[in-house]
């Protein structure tokens, strides 16, 4: 059996799902691949059959965090990436994941830099990406991977970690990984929780995947509903006093508008 698994979370009929699957199949190091969904339909099953992929249906409570936790729970390997159906993973993603994590004593998560896909174009530089790279600068040094203070400082000014780029080392984590609390900042909340654990945040500063920004994506929909503002304030309160949290929330809300089309 392969060391690593891609668990693709599929929702309804995504025109980009097959592109995502092909990028996983084209990895230089092969992984197990399956689809996890709470919205099974002929579209998903037809694509799965073409690619000979198993489909697992979440029959329990539905939602982003519930579906992510379900996808992780059925993995047969300890190393699992939740692949987002709209995104593209570069061919050496898995190879570098295994290489970088082998240099850590106790990897909790592995994550990478990323570029955006907008209207079919790869965008490797914009304001939002520059800010996130700056926030993660301290984790470029491998000596800091295990330091909770550096990890929390990286998270204290915003959600710098791109969720689709993250691989989980389940043997070093307790499940469920995600809390069913937020609708927009559920990943940031998870990183904050994990940042206090004994272990390593393994960061690869190379671009290893493309995160698609489009009108049908969950991120864009949530931002359109303005749900993130209240959640952002709550997250900042985990790091800062109220008056600083209010200032940061206003600034962060403006920067996040770059996720909109």
C-alpha cells in the first residue's frame, strides 16, 4: 500500500473535479485516491468509474467540517491530504510532502505555498499571497517547525495556511481534527488548535498547488454572505485583546476581498 492518501471532497457537480483527479494521478510518487461526498449523484459516480476510484458517502451530519472529518476518518494510511475538488496539485506535491516530513521528528501537518487559478490563469503574485508568505516567513526555518510560539505568531495576524495544501499526519493527531463551529474560519480554527500541540508544522515554501478562485467555490460564497467578519474577530480574540482584535478584523476583512471574483 502507498504511504499517502488523497481524499477528494466532492460536492455536487463540479466542472473542475476531473482536472483535480488527473493532477493527483500524475504525481511522481503514487498515492491512494478516493472520493468522499455527502452529495452523491450520477455526475460524481460517473467520473469515479472512469478513473476507477472508490466513492464513500457521508451518511451522517453534513457540512464542511463534518465532510472533512469524514474524509479523514476513512483513510487507511496515516498521511492524508484533503484534496479540494476545484484545485490542481503539482506533480511533485506528494514526493515533497514525504521528503519534507521525513525531516521532522513528529509532523502534525505539512503545508505549502500556492498560487491562485483565476479564469484559467495562474496568479503567483498578488497582495493576499504576499501577506500570507510574509506571515509564514518564520516557518521557513526548519528549527521553528516545532516551536509553538513561532507557529502561533504566524497565525496571529490571519489565516496564512492554505487549507487545500495541507496534509495531515493522523498518527500524531486526535480526531476529529475540525470542530463544527465556524462556517468560514473552520480551517484557521483547526490550525490554531493544532499549533499548541507537541510536534511539527512542516512548511514547504515552494508553490505546490493551484487554488481555484471562482464564483461557485465555497470560499467565494461564504465571503459573499459576510460570515467571515464575526468569525475573524472571534479568532483574533484567541491571540489578542478586544481592541486590537477589532482593528485587525477590519484590516483582514479588506484583504480577504481578493478571494472574490
